[in-house]
């Protein structure tokens, strides 16, 4: 799995943290701060997740959609690509890329059924038009590797299948961050396993040593995840998100 990843387009698209934490100049001119930028991405990740659960798509489709969404904003501004339209469009494209196609009209149906905010309500033609912009923003690179497969294989190898539920949940949470744009998926999987072993007080030292991985890097990723939990443990107030999104539609 790791070998396949290193020859993939995904590996060539990995970025440094400072490249990911860069607010596009057009958004910055409208008063969007880095914290606003991060909060919008977290909020819209949650939105993709909720919408996908209503439609009942596979978890891999959700993960791919979130990856597309986050990758776009390392290249394009939120002012140009409205997050409220980009999010369902990413879900639509990801469903096709992962061979679990969901019809655009079904996505629109669930959006209209569950969203009272007119700014989230779009038509099929809006999603289809945004899909073309999305493909261009992604340079048509649609293959995404995820930590899930590595996680299952590693836990089986370690004889720690009992940690599957906990570590899988931690992997899910990493998509509320930008880790998938920065680190190889198997390293994210190892960091999630490391956190799970610490929480469950399992001694995994010898197993990690046998893997011959850079434990400093794995621990650093683990710390990023734990810091995220600590900083964003409170629910993000809706008015904070609304205010940030409104800045995008205001004139600079």
C-alpha cells in the first residue's frame, strides 16, 4: 500500500504545513483570518459528512470528498469557490471517482429537505457547473489514498484488532484537519494507532520499533491530532461561521 502511494499523484501533491495554512489573498482582502479559514473548513467538512450520511454513501467517498474540498483551497480562494456549493459538488465528484455514483438530483433533494438557509440551497445545474471548475482546480488528479486500509492491515499485523473501533474513529476525525494534504496516509494511520495504544495503556513500543518508522514524526502527527481535540473541543458557534462566510460575499 505504501509503495503504491509513493508512486501515485497523491504523493506528489503533498504540501508543507505553511502551504496549507495560507489564506488566499482575495479572501484576506475581505478580512478572512487564518482562524476563520480553518473554522469554515471544519464546518464544511462536518456538512459534507452529514449530507453523505443522509444519502448513505461509503466512508471512502466522504473522505475523498473532504480531501478534494480541502485541496481546492490550497489553490483557489473561497471568494471564487463558494464553500457552500463546493462541498456538495465535492461529494458528487467523489462518488463518481470512487465508483459509487450518487445522482446530483439526489444530493440537491437532501440539501433542500434538510437546509433552511437559502445560501446552501442549489439546483442541479449549479453542481454540474461547479464540477467543471472543481476538476480544473484539482488539475484532474482524482485518486486519493486514505489511512483506512493501512489502519486495518497494521492493526492485524500488531495483533491489536481490539483497537479498531477507537483508532478508526480517530482517523475519521483527522479529516477535520488538513493532515491528508501533508502526510502519507499510512503515517496518519500509525499516529492514530499510537494515540489509541496510549489511551488504552497498551505497550506497543517493540511493535513500532520493528516497523522502523520515524517515531518522532509519528508522535508529532499524534500531537497535532491531540492539540486539535483540545482547541476545537467546543462546538463552533453558528454565528461565527455565518459571519466568516458573509465576509466572502462582501465587497473588499
